[in-house]
C-alpha cells in the first residue's frame, strides 16, 4: 500500500508526552522473559567448543569420547552444518563464522558443539573432544594486515582492481567525494594533517546471546532468541539449515541490549543443528567470555585526515584515508567510515577512501552508527587542530563550514532540511560553554552524523469489541519503542494511550520486517502504525455510515469518534470508537487496519556534544565532569526515551574514548574477555548527561520523525579528545585515552619542552 | 548424582532443593526454583545483574553456591512488590524511564533497595558508588540515579507519615 | 567438570582435617568471590569445597589487649562498620573496602584476598604495612606468621596441605599512629589495582616520623615492602623533599610487568605518586602538619 509519507505540521494530543511504558511492570518485577529465560519440556543444554588459536588449520576433530559420555545427546561439527548456500558467499561467510570448516580464523571461533542433559555434562563433553590443530601465522592489527608480507586470513580475497592472482587482506576499497582536492590544497593558506588510531570495542550489551531451538525431522522448527531482527534470523537460519522459511517460526524474546551486535546470527544455526540431531529442544546461552571472543565487536581503525583552509577558516580541501578491520570476514565498515567522515560539512573539494581489511579477530558487527565514531574522531580532532592553527574558535569554525539544506553531502546526495547548523548554534548559546573551568580541567566539543535507515516494515492493528486496540509490529523493541508506537496509534485513533497494547509479533504472525537497526524502529514502525490506524479509521467510518445508513463519504473521524458531516446529518450524534467496536459483530465483523511499507526517506541526523574533563597530570586519569548532548530528533514521540538514547550513546562513547579496548597478546588471543578488564563505564564514572532535543522535522515522515538511536555515539571520542587536549595540552591520537597513554603523552610533551628550553 | 539438599527461605517462602555442590545460587534460583528475575550477565561478579540479598546483605548470586544458603534468607526482585503494590523504587524506575532494555533492572532494584535500607538519604555520589557494581549499557545511568533519588524521597516521606501516625 | 563435594564444618580444626585428608583438588571457601570466578572460567575444577563460614572463630572481629583479631570469614563490609577498627587502622579498612562492588564487599574477605595470592590484592599492601600476622591452624597445630610470609608468588602460598588461616591479627596501636592505602584503577570502581601503595606511620614529637612501613602492590610478583622508602621517612617531618625521596625509592623498588592492566613505565611512575600521596594522608591522620 502506498500512502503519502510527507510531513504535515499538526497539533498533537499525546505524541510528545511521557507516559509509563507498557512493558514496564514486567521489567521491574522480574517477569519479563529474555533470551535465557525460556525453557521447554525435555530441553537439553548446548555448549560450544572454541578455538584457542588465532589462526590454525583444523587437521582432525575426534568426537568419539564425547559421544560416549552418558547424558550426551548430540555432538556436531561443520559436517553437520553442510554448505547449502549455493555459491552465496555472504551466506557462506555466516555459516563459516558459526562453525569453522577447515581452518579456525580467530581465537574463539567455534569448532564443535554438544547437547547434553545438563550443564556439567555438556562442559565435560567439550573437554573430551580432541581437536588436532596446526597453528598458522596470524595478524590482528589493521595496518599490519595491509602489508604485502602479512599472513592471509581468507585466501580467496583479492583487492578490487589489484592483482587477480594475489591473495590479500583488503577486501574492498571505497572512494567518496567530489571536486578537486589537489587544486583545493594548492589554494589553502593553512594545512593540517594528522594520523589517528582507535582500538576495537564491543557493544557490551548486558544480556549474552541466548536461544532455545527446536527442530524436528519433519523440517519444522521454532526458535526463541534474543535478537534485533527475528525475520532476518529466520531467513538466514532457514537458508543455512536447508529449511523452508515458513517452517521456521522465530520469536524474539525481550532483548537485553543489542546496539547492533544482535543484528547478526552467531550461534543460532548451531542450536538448531544440535536440536535436529538430538530431536529435542536445545537451549544455548553464551558465557560472557564467549560474547567477547566470538560475537562481533566493532572495527579497530587507523585514520589519516588532511584539511586545507583559507586564513579566515573556510575549508577548501579535505581528505581522509580510513582503514577498518572487519575481523576474519569481509565487511562494509571502511566504506561506512569513508561515507560518514565529512558528512557534517559543506565542502567544495573532498575525498575519502575507506579500506575494508581482514584480520584474525572475531567477525565485526554493527555497533551503533557503525564506523562513524572513528571517522569523526579523526576529522573532529583535526578540525580543532585547524582552529588552533588559524586562531579561530572551534565552534565558529564548524558553523562557518557546516552543511545546510542543499549542500551536496561528501557521500553523494544533496541534503534536505538538516540540523547540524542548529545543533552548533545551540552549543554556542548553551550555558555549559560559559561555565568556569578549574585547574587541570578542559572543555571540548565535536559533531557527529548518522544516515538512519527505514526499510521493510508491516504491522497489524486490531480493534477489540470493547474498543481497545492490539497493535502487532515486527520491529523488536530495543529501548522503549512500544511506548512510542502506543502513543502514535492512540494519537491517530483519538483514544487514550492505555487503550493500545503493542506486541512484537513472531515471524508467523506478520510479513517480513527488517531488523531493528539504523535507528529505524520508531521511524518505520511508527510510519506503518500511522497508516494502519488510518486504514482502520476508514473501516470505522464505513461502519458508522452503515449504522447511520448514509454514504461513508459524509463521515469524518474526529477525536476518536465518527462524525456525520453536513447539516442534513445534524440529527446524528457522533459514534465513538468503542461504540463502533461493540457493534462490529453485527456490522461486518472485526475491524482492523494493516500496512506494509518500505519506509524510505529516513532523515539524516546530526548531533553536537560538549564535554568537560579533569585530568590528573601525575597519573593520566581522566574524569568526565560535565557532558551535554544536543541532537536533532525530527520529532520526539516519547521524549524520555529520546533523552535515554542520547544519554546512552554518549555513555558508550565515553567508555570507548577512555577505557574500553580489546587487548590481544602476541599469540593473537584476546586477553580481556570479561567485564573486569573490558572496562565499560560504571555509575560512579559518569556525571548526569544533559540533553537538548532539537526538532527539525524530517520531510519524509508524517510526524517528522528521524531516527534517534545512534548519532549520539559519534561525537564523544573527539569531544573528549579535544577536552583532554585543552586540559593538559596534549593532543591524543590513540583511542582509548587510557591513563597509561595520557601519562605517556604528558611525559613526552614535558621531555620535548625541556629539550626546547635546554636548546 | 550426589547433590546437596538445602532448606532455605526465598522471598519469605520456605523452599527446598537439591543441587550439585558446585552450582551457583543464581543457577538454583533460575533453573531449579523458576525465579528468572536475577540474570546472568557475566557469571564473575562484574555486572550485578544477578544481585540478590542473603540475610539482608547484597550479593551477586553468581558468586554464592546454592549449597551455602541452607537456613538463610534469600530475597530477589520477585519479592520486592507487596502484593500488587509496587515498591517505591519500582514505581520511580517506571516514572523516570530509568530502564531501556531492562535486563539490568532487577539487579539495580535489589542493589538500590539495599542502599536505601542502609542509608535512607544518600547523596548523588553515594548513589553512584553504591550502584557501581551494577552495569547498565543503555541509559548512561542518568535516569537510574534520578529514580533512586526520587524513591529515597518517597520512602522518607512514607517513614515520616508512619512515625506521625504512631505518635498519634 | 566433576561432581563437587561441599562441606561446611563448624570448627577450624575440622576444616583443616577435611583439607588434609582430601584427595583430588580441594579448596577453602570464604567469600567465594575469587573461587567461584575461577570455577566458572574453568581454571579450577574442585573435587572438594570446604566452606569456613559456619565456623564461629572465623566470623568475628575481636579486640584483645588492644590487638584486633579479624576472622577469616568476616566480609570486608563488616570492617568499615567497626568504628574502633576504622579509627585504629583506617588504611587497612579502606584497602579492604576498596575490593569490588557493594555486592562483592558483602562476601569477600581479607584472608581470601591474601590467599588468592594476587600481587594486586588490595588489602595486602595495607596489611603488610600494618605488620599484620596470619593465624594458621594446621594438622600440626597453630602457628602465626607475618602476612608477607604467606604469599610466595603469583597464585602460590607457603601454606601446607591442611593448613587453614583462621584469622588476621593486627598489632596494638600506639598514639600518633596512622596508615593509609591508595591504589590506581582506570575507572572509579570495579577494577583490579594497576599499582598500589600502603603506608603506616608513627610520629614522635614535633611531627617527626618515628616508625614507617611502605608496601607496594602490583609492581612485583608479590606485594613488596620498600625499606628504603621507610628510611627516607624516619627521623623527618614530612615535606616535599622527603616525599620526592619516598617516590624515588619506590620507583627503584618496582619490578612490574607489562600486561592488559598497565605498562612497566606507568606502574613504576604511578607507584611512586601513590606512595607519596598515601604517606601524606597517613601523616595527616597521625596528627602531622604539612
């Protein structure tokens, strides 16, 4: 069904208010059921054996002893997950990531799995599987992996445009931009150039991956799983296991955080294969260590940025080279980095080149505005270097060069109405910018961009006989979208918020819905809900017309009731939704609305952040003192949860900036696969995070909604680096800015200064 | 299997179970007693999602053996509401939108209750340090700290009212 | 993984007997905050766990003739609630209270922290600086040894099979004495010390330091005493020059490693900073004026 998606300025009754979320009571009483909270009669416990090597040939796997152990019901290897992908390399990569074939490609790569009657037996069975490995040379650093002499991760990969006979780790080179950067730099009066590195981080959702799989010999199966996209999971699992899509029903549990990491299949096909072999339900739950070693973190990167400007601050040329590792499989991460790097600015001459690189690390997954934070770290740090060199206020410099409506984005299309300028002006006026700073304290700011995404969406809206409404959507609720969708349905129908109940439908109850990613949940399901409600209203009007025995053309829907239009019908009192619902059994049966849509036109999103830090110059320890997020939401449906997204993204960015990183040993093994040494921010690390919501309507959504979930993680790396630089006078070029890195930079700076004064 | 037989009290109810000697209290609660409110986020005491109280003392149930709770009193998030009346912390978590995905919420509620039982009037800093053992990856803690502060005020008001009633 | 036999004896002697006659791998359970983590990660696979928390002698904090005796099963949170102990040994208490979250505090014990034998154990530098002793019950009876003699290397102790530490004894506290403990962690909570320093001072007239002990954590295979730092303090009033000497002595004593938590360079530098800062706090607590 096609409907007009364009924005109309309207007054809202409910949208923009802050009611309690409908799934709230379940979540504060412990009743809500997450991935690991389901069980089935006769259920077995699954466990996975993982490679202890960064890169190794698997010469032999002997499962005979494990199979003989009492209580073991199934043992599988890659032989039980044969290649059914018919040459679809992307699908084969997923299969190979779920279960290694002839080679283990990273520390933590699955090599075998068991299902047994209990945890103790399953773990014991794993210890009885004998794998003979031959260790191969490995590479974990992105720059090293690009060297000619580097160990090759996947022998079939060739560099596009490169030697067709030479295996390489560079799977893709993506170039974006326009104009003539060389001519631009020739014109420049000031040029700054710097190189940056960022370490690998994990989404760090508190709920580990978990599923309960049932698959019978008839090819019919069910999967209960914590996921951001149960339809996508269904399609992939069906393909990998050779099932018909309709025969696999996937139900998304309550999800305990995803941030992109639960958009990918990691072990669900393994659970289904175990269940098929044992012919019993299998529950498979990752340990935290497995989550870190074997589910997708984000890329580590190396980024070079060069900016040329006139003496009065107009940027005349900008280039960036961005190298992103995607783990052991080809990714799109360098491409996204290249696309996002200069998106905030109006540039005449701009070029960015992104390299996608393979290394012996777990397959990289999307992490909240994937690839944008690292690119922004490089560009927004260099913007401050440029401001320093010119002697210009960094906010002024950004305002002068900010993209506006009509600007050709560095990644191609022209912008519609956008919020980068407005966020910068809000920053400039914000009292935070004028607050006094003490000794060893500094302030920084930075900007960020994310595309946002719409995609395939459908929903059902069913009106009950008492006038209450069931709304069934297919986008997983990762952070409160059920509240927003209830508000939208109630707004459209003109009924109280409490009269709507939203359910996330399983894959058997709705058509395909794309995964909840790209900040699309409230944008796309919101759009589908509006149209489904309007669809139902049409039917309500028909029923009212039928009751009144008039032409439906003369019926309007106002404030939750049907009203007959025209003086000739002035004797007809309005009919409420509830009245129409009660009459529905005799006026034509149940009343429902439906919508299927490809929600194009997700409006791009911009944010500007301000941050104050204090650095202990004797230890290099950084404390975030104050933090402010300014972001364009298009329209905030439920402002509490918009603020929550702003705050959560900022907090993740703060963790990334200061302490979070994957640490690999020389042996290529991950040394910190736990929350003890993978240090996400704790409550006492953070201040309150102030937010300012701007609302610049997205022209492509009836309510003006833009996605809000991701952009907030983009600016923090650079904002904090700029603040640290202002606090202690050292420019940090390596994220995270852990205390040892900051202290070293301070010492080097001091040594440099004393050399200068001695000389 | 030679399990350990344990008689204990969970949320005020007498319960009995048999578990292997090495099994954690968290696994006992979740897999033997059907109380899945406490979550396993790490299994190593670093995330607090499995927080419960043991004889009133806040602990990570993943770091307690089931066998240890013989004769003791365990309280979990499932025991926080009194009948259909939510605890002020539960109410304020909802009113302040202090949860997004909600997986950490049971642990935060149990830990926050332990804090307020001990210190009815905590400062922001005291709240933040008392909750440092509970990881939340969604909220940046902002709305959680506000909810705990608001619940503390509610509880103090309630205590005052009760004291006044008593004096009458 | 095997079936674990769980025992909860009611006397230290019985615990010792169970441990002495155990076949296979046997572990004592006090707070369990290290033991259960090691079990979970598969590092150990116990056949026997002996829970000492049902032993009355391990459950109390007592003061005898001015000396505090802290039972091996006393959770660290209880130390902070004992006002007399906090007054006498603020450094020991703050060290013990720094271990983990409130959840961990409700379980973890100083003896467990000691016997886990990590060079980064928070309570140990403070105990060593305090001249604390460990009371051991074993098959051959009781013995008492200085705390620094318990740990022999990362993960190893001098305890013999069947030996159980029943309590920690702190010496009698004189006037104008105080201790302090500081550690460095990247976050504000929940981390293992990257390096740490415990300082214990007794002052004489005019704020002159009569006695001093300085211990460092996470800068060597075990917690180390730094006599040179103590010598730099004794006989002096605390000032910047003395503090610089303390820091320098500590840096020289450091023999750390590079690992996921810190570099050699960082640990060495910051251990000196922490010793300087801890000495300042201890000095002020003892009544010294800067």
